[in-house]
C-alpha cells in the first residue's frame, strides 16, 4: 500500500472537513431527504432528487477523505532538525537566475497544494527539481516554455 506524504496542517484540515461532513452536512442532507419524501410523488420531486445528489457527493467525499487519511504519512517538518537541504514540508525561497525574481514556496502533499497560498505539491515539476538540493545550488525546472533555472536561497522548517 502506497503512503502519501502530508503535513500536520494538511491532516488537521482533512480531519476537520471529515467531521463537518459527518456531523453537520450528513444529518442536514438526511433531514432534507426525509422532508422531500413527505411531499409525495418522488418521481417528479426536484427537492428529493437534489438532496439525493447532495447525499451522493457527501458520501463520496467522506470515503475519499477516509481513504486519504488511512494512507497518509504525516510528516512534521518542525520536528526535523533544521538544515540547508530541501525536503518535504519545508518552506523554500528561490530566485529565478534570469530575472532575479524571488518566490517562496512551501512543499506540501497533493491535497494541500494551493498556488494562491504559495503551497506546491511535492509531485509538481518545481518541487521535484528542488527536492534533495541544498542552499546555493541551482535547480532546473523543465517547463513547456523552456527550462527555468532557480537558485535556492533559503530553506526554513516552519
């Protein structure tokens, strides 16, 4: 069975979503289905069909989250001694060697990735090229528009 890396924050967020789905959304949807059933003919009852569809999405998401959590390898980067090597969970500041543009990314699990928050998936091309490198080294990212070189400026365990 393959384990999927996940940060402590990512696991916490999934557990909160799972609790929300099980304790709030599932009972609300069940009540909506019961109410819609009371309205009579189910064949032409749009409320009933909408509630059943919501129930399907909710149950599917619950199963998805439970599967992810059961196969998660939670990594607390703060418990790992600080170093200059890029590993899963670190926050890394890189500099584009052509434009001198600085950008900071946190390398996280696939479900946690959010480019707006500068969180990139460990399986992304940028993260794959950075993993294993140290401060001062250059990483080459193969992009559709051509190769881009980044110099690793800083690695933080936060």
